């Protein structure tokens, strides 16, 4: 039973970690946290099920199409719900605009897709349901791809360094002549793709279900809050830990009390360390 | 003088007609609500009852979301708690059955405590974090209701309370809910018009300004969270009565969205707007039954449109006054002679003394061993190049920064570092480099915020508009009127602050600082962006203020102004005192000439 | 719209016909308004969609045949989305504004619990298909009649099957975290224990929980010989069936009819994962080894097969929908009025009212229409035009 806990814990943890990275990528580019994060993961599953399961496209084609659609949703988020309120960051209008957009996406999927969870096809054919089933390892693989990909992007490409510069200091980056707006759109597209990848890879685990959005929103936010906003390493570590602890608790206690416990720990940890366990400098107020 | 003559309406005590005018929409809504049962069938009475119950919750939540700007999106959790508390207590499944009034009182208490519990994280967490925690709380509440079968009946639920005659029929119950809704409207309106309401809005839009005015964010938020929680608890009891049976699935997230969105569509800081929005959103799905599938989608779309296009919501659309053009060639003409009426007694004559203050940001020493004395009755200039530590010094005095070493004293009292909200008590007022305005409030309200510490009434007294609260309001209004006349802004008292020009905002901030009848006035670049004429008037106003015994610390770049009005000038460079003395001494100081004045 | 328009034209035709029967009074010629409180959209909409087909079929059939005593049936449909708040609004609207003569629905318990007192206050005749026992109370709700099994009947049927027919002694009882799941876990466990068997594991699982291996291992370790499962979520059901196969743990799974839905069939990894699973079913909607339903039901199915899509729903929902309209129509036809007291009186006098779904028996102090013999178990993976194969062990 330990392998079972490890497999499902790492799988769920990878998904949470990737959702955390989605929050971070959006935040770094715009200082905005978006409620559409979880919906991107949900869309990854629903679109994947539609492309591969219903239309019968090859898995790789389905993946590319899913990522493209999610990138588009990311860009739409930026254009519709983020850019118009960026100059009023201190009024926190982004919370409302992204919440509104997230609700619209979710309701649209509920009405046009289904309110019941739909199956997600097997991609590689490595099933069996045991701890070695692809449904557990695909999310882990996707998470690893994300980590390595981001590392390569940030360390070794000019665009990646421009991303980092913007996340350090928007104004300075703009003063240096970086195309801040285009980079921001690119970040949202990137966030969309990571979210879509997470949803696609976890489709067999979470199924193509319209209500996965809020679930991923909350459980993806926990690693961000614990790992520190904008801190991808913190998000990955906290996400994996959260997945393992949650699945272990499911095994030990089961039922509703696991989610109550996760929530309680989340609140207590946040109140004790509002900047996250991995720390983050305090911002100037005056 | 000629400018005041052109706008005859006095700032203080708005005319009775004006107040009545504002009451008309409420009276109209109440009249329609009272007539409704006699012209419509039970179905419409039911919908109206539902709207009234939702309003009991929304009106109080409005203080949290609309006024204090805390994004509590999971408030349905409190409705759930109230509904279960009343139902469980009247049914007597756990304890012996209790009288209805006790059950509703218990629901209010449970709601208040839960409101506090949900709300407390807001004191520490940023907006999005707080929104997430309320959301999580809502989920948890439903899950507990499901799991705790022995008490809540689990998923099957339990019957709601049954009210005795005369409330046991549709009409009686409707009138009860309507009455409560009216009382809640009155109460929240009382709070909104009191210093507490202005304080909440100040916390929302200009938190720093609220702190220096002595407004305690924790105390204020605790009060509104308790109140909103209690109202939601009572609303929950009424909801359970209306539904006659409650189960967890009745408390959907859609309902929470409705409460939250009603406030934002209605308009932050308004009462009428959210009231209209609550009625419309309750009624809309009934009107458009075929659209019921799309209702949440449409609410969300409406929210997006409102946020992007009309951030002020319905209230802003109804605010015709703010579209009237202001006079274009207006000038600010202070009247220092009125200062005597403000400073009726001379402030005590002790000085602010900074001793050996050191403050580092990382490796940078922003202040490096500073000694500074601000004497009462003097204008003390603080100059230096950018980054020399001027504003940082102000922030140390005001308690925003904790110095690494060193103390700030007033007389014998050491000011506690890191507690800006306690500076007003000792009579320290300030303005900011960038004016901290509460854009959606009027100039008068912006200024009244500055006198918050003079208020005597408690939050509860404000809720019920008891005499002490009324006295506070009259006193603050009179004083704000005086302060506005002193700085020459009385003609703009009723105008939204975000419509003012930059120079006018500088004077508005001074008026707000004067509300404190301060012993010390710290001004952070008050002349920036002012015209030559305005700078001259400002200088003369500052001098007059100091003549009333106020110690003024003036951070400025305009050397002319500094040397004209200051009794004492300190020059900072890299966090150290470069020179210190009378204007003449400093002006001729070698280092200053070479380093700063540039010959 | 479609319904009303047809209702109007046919109504005009039947008016002409009714003159020959010399039925004068105007009130007697107005349409019979039947309220249909349906959760047609939202997360728990599947049953209502099934009922809806039967309701419309029966209404159209009656109206096409000239109506009831010359009066057309007019459906007043409101979508409640499964939300008790919307259901309360809708019920009051039907009573006060649409002034319906009888109401069918709502279709799930949360809504029904909230609307039943309202309908009782108004005294409007009400038939519904909800399972919760508390909904039937002839003292408090003399107007409410059930045309479906009660939870107690279901628990007993499943308990009898597990203990007496399968011969198991140790049961694991699980449900989802919804109201229905948590409550039924409790009542179902009690039913097993009342039959001298042991419930070695009882718990709930969140519908969205992605992996149920840990829960299943706990059941297995507790020594369960059979699993009773109470959820309407195909996702959760399929996860349990898949995990059972993965653990090589071939115990029977018995429980809620949702386990037999086509969605579960699409969600299981392998078709064989779906076998050795038995769902609650009904005599009239179960076929035997010969593949035949009881004669009168088979005849009906053969007739409607081409008109109504049966494959994506459950037969009993459609039949119950048909029965609901018929029992309202017959009450009006036999008593000659739409007076609520007369309709209720007619229902109270029915013994073995011959419906398609079941034979309903009501009396003034007995409003549960079904008898225990109507409830049987069926094989979960045997769906054929919405009906199921009778589980092994029955006569």
C-alpha cells in the first residue's frame, strides 16, 4: 500500500505543483493572481478528452491542440481580465475580473460539455491501474518536463532572461526597452500551456469534469501560499509535499476530514508565515 | 472670498432637503414592497421575502466588501451556520428545544463568532489570499454539515424553524423579513455615515492615511466582521424558515456569488446600489426562467462588464452630481485667520526628539545615526538630495519603519516603533509625497477622516445612531468645515476627491491633518506640483500654523520656500546630518553649498 | 411552446367533441394544468431528463386522443437545476401564479424536502419519485404520494440480496460525500446489521477524489466480502470498479442504480471490470434469460422504441413519468373534476393501480406506492433499452 500512496501522492502533488507554477508565471509577469488558473487545468482535461477521446485524434495531435487552446485561453485572460485593470492594481479589481472570467469558463463548459465527469482515453496504453499505471506517471512526467523546460527557458534563452527581468522589476524592465506587454502576453500563453499540460496529463486521474477548476484552484494555490508567491522552486516542493500528505491522510483517515485538515493546516501555516515558508521580502508601503 | 461667494451651499450640515432627496429611493422601494402583497399573489410575495432575507445578509456584508474592500466571496458559509443553528435549536435534536427568540439570538452569536473567524485572516493576508480562505471556509462548512449527521441530519437535512402567529403565514413572515431588512438598511446607513464608515472606506482606498489618522484597522474590521456575521446568522434563520427544510445542497456557491456580485454591481461604498442589485439579481432568474441555466454565466458576465466598464457599479450610474462640471478657473485661497478657531488652546510645549536613529534596508543605511529635534511653534526644514533619507525619517517618526537602533520621543514619552496608528493620539499629523486620497468619497469626508480620534461613540452606538454618535458627527462636520475654509477648499466640500486637481489634493491633505488639531505637522513635499502663487499661499499658511504652537517638519525641494519660512533647517546626505542650523547658517555652510545647493 | 401550441389546436377540436357529450360548465373545459418540477439541467439532471420523456409522451398521447373528458392536459414545466432554493420558488409559482391542478416532482430529495411543506400548505395534489422516507407522512402531507421506492425499501432489498441470496456476512458500505451518500451509508449499514451480518467498514469518499486505492485497501484489510456503494457519480463508481480489478479483489459490488448507467460503462478500463456488480432494479423493468420484460411493459417498449431514445437513460424513469401523468389524468377522468380533494381521494382509493413501472397501492394512511416485491436486483452491465437483466438468485 505504500507504493499506492506514493504513486497517487506524487501524481496529485505534481498536478498541484504545476498549478502553483501557473499562478507564479502569471504573477511574475503581471503581479496578478488569477482565478482562471484552475480552469486551465480543467480545460486541459476536457479538451484532451474531446480531441483524443471523442474526435479520435492521435494523442500527440490532441496534446498540441489542447496546449494551443489553453495558450489562447491564457492570452484571452490577459487581454480581457488582466490588462484593463493593471493600472489599478491596488484596487484589486483583478480578483473580480479573473473570478468573473473563471466562472464564465466553468459555466460554459458545464452547459456545452457536460455536468458529469467524462472519461479520458488512455494515451500510451500502459495501464493496469496499479502504482505503475500511466495515469500516475504522466503527471509526474509532465511536472518534470515543466521544471526542466522552465529552467532551460529562463537560463538559456534571451526571452527567458527578459521574463526574469520583468518579474524582478516591471518599471526597470520597461525602462531597459523590453517589450513588457508582449512578454506579459507570452507569459500568460505559457501559463495557459502549463495549465493545459497539467490537465491533459492528469485527465485519466481527474477525468474530464467541469467542476475540477475550483478544486485545482484551491489545491494549486496552497503550494503558492506555502512556497512563497513567485517562488517556483517553493511551489514545486510544497506541491509534491501536499500531494503526498493529502494521499497519506486519505489512506489514514479518509472521508471529508482530510480536506478539513488540509484547509486547517493551510490557514494556520498562512497566518504563521504570510510570506510563505520559503520567505519573500516584505514590500514597502509608504 | 469671491470663490466662496459663487457657491453658496455651505459645506457643513447638508440641507434638510438634500437628505430627504436621498431618502426618496429607499422610501419608494419600501412603498412598493408594502403594497406588493395586496396586488400580487403569494409567488411574488415569496420572491420579495427572499430578496428581503438576502438583503439582511447583503446589507451587512456590504460593510465588509463594499466599504472595507475585503473580498469575502464565501459568505454563504455564515448563512449556512445561521440556518442550521436556528433549525437545530428549535427542533431540540441536540439540546432541549429552545424558544424561537433564543434560537435566533444564538444564530446571531454563532454567525458573529464565525464572521470573526473567517474575517481574522484578513488582518494578515493579502486580498487574493483572503478570498481563497473564505472560499475554503465555505467548502468546509458544507462538508461538516454533511458529515455531522447526528446534528445536521447529514444530506437529508432538517426542518427549518416554524414561526408562531402572526408570522406563520406568507404575509406575516414577509412583513417580518421586510421589517428586519429595513432595520438593517437603517443600521448600515448609520454606520456608513459615521466615522466608522468613513474609516472603513479609508482602509480600503488609503490604508496608510487611515493609519496616520489613528484609525485602527484591526478594531474596525473586527467590529464589521462581528456585525456582518450576526446579520448573516439571522438571515440564515429566516432562510431556513422560508425554505421550511434545509439540506447542504441549498447553500450553493452560486448563492455566495449572488451576494458578492450584488454588492459589486451595486457599487462599492453605496447602500442604494447593492439594494437595487440584490432585488434585481433575486428576481432576474424568475423573470427569465428559460435563462436559468445561464444565470450564473450571466452574473459573471455582468460582473466582468461592471469591473471593466463601470467600476462604480449602479451607484456610479445614479450619481448624477459627479457628472456636473466643476468651475474651471478655481484657485485655492487659504484663510489663515480662521486657524484661531481651530487651535482654541495652545498645544503643550514639548518637542519631538530623534536620538541616534539608524535604519538599514538590506545593506543600505537609509538613516545613519540621525539626531533631530522638532520644536513646537517652529517650522523645521528637512532638505537633501534624493535618497538622503528625508521621507524615511518621516516614516520613522510616524511609526511605519522600526529603526534598528535609536529612539523617537515626544517629551518624556518614547513613541513605540512600528505602530503608526498610535501617532495620532500624541498629536502627530502628516501629509504624503503622493496624496493619499479616498477617491470615491467627498472632499469633506476625506477631511473628516483626519479627526477620527476625536470621536467618542462606539461602533454599537453608531449602528443605532445614538446621541453620542450624533454629537460626534456634528463636531467632526463642523471642524472639517472649518479646516476646509482654512485651506480654502470649502467650495469643493461636496465633490468627489478624485475629481480634484493635484494642487487641491495637497491642500486637502493639509486640511485632513489639521482635523487632528495637531501638536506636530509633518509635511512631505507639500509644494510639489504647485504654482508659484500657490506655493506662496502655502508658505504663509504653514507659518501661521506654526504660530499657533504647532511644530512643523517640512520636507521640501523648493529651497526658496524652505529658506523663506523655516526657523531651523537640517540638511541630510546619505542618511546623515550634513548641516543643521538657522536658514542663514545652512545657506552659507560650505558642504551644503558644494553638495546640494550647487553654488 | 411546442406543447402549448399543440394543446391549443387539439383543445379546440376536443371542445367541439365535448358538446356532443353535453358537458356544459366552462370550468370543466379549461385545460388540466399539471406542474412538472424538473431538475432538467445541472449536476443531478439525469433522472429528470428520463422522466421528462415519459411525461411528454403520455401528455401528447392523452391530448391526441381527445384529452381527459374533453379537457386537454397542459404541462407547466420549471427547471429547478436541482437547487432547493429554485425549487421553492418554482413550486410557489405553480401554486399561486400558474394555479396548477396537480404537481409531478420534484425529482430529487433536497428539493422535495423543501417543496413538500409548501405544497401541503396549499393542498395541491402531488406525486413524486423521491426516495427519502420523511417525504411521506399522511398526517402532515396528506396530499403527497410516492411513485417510487422509499429508502427503507431499497436498503431492505439490497440487504436481502447481499445476505440471503449472495450469502455474504461481512460488508463494506460506502457512499459519496453528498447528502444522499452520507445518509444512505448509515441507513444501509443498519439494514445489513438487522440481517445478522457485519458491516466491517463504513465510510464516504469525495466524488472528485482521483484515486480510491487507499479506501479500497482499507475495506479489503477489514475483511469485507461484498461492497455496497451509494453514489450517483459515474466517476466514483468507475474508479471503485477499476480499483477492485487492479487489486485482484473479486468481491461483488451492489448498490445504487447509477452503477448501471452507460457512463460507467465508458469509464471502466476494461469491460470485465463491470461484471459481478448488481444494482437495485425493479420487476417491471428487468428482463429474464429470454430477454423479455413483463408482457404489458414489453408491448409498451416495442411501441415507443422508435419514438423515444431509450439507450441513454433508464427505462423506469420513462415509465414512471408516463405513470405520473396517467394517474393524474385518471383521477380527473374518474372523478370528473380537478378539485384537489377529489384527486387525492381517488388516489387514496387505489389498490394495484396498473402502471407500467409498478402497480401502485395507496390508502389514506399509506402513500408509498410500491410494495417490497417490486424491488429486485439487476446485473449492472446488462443495460438494454434502459432495462436490466434480473440478477441471479431470483425466481
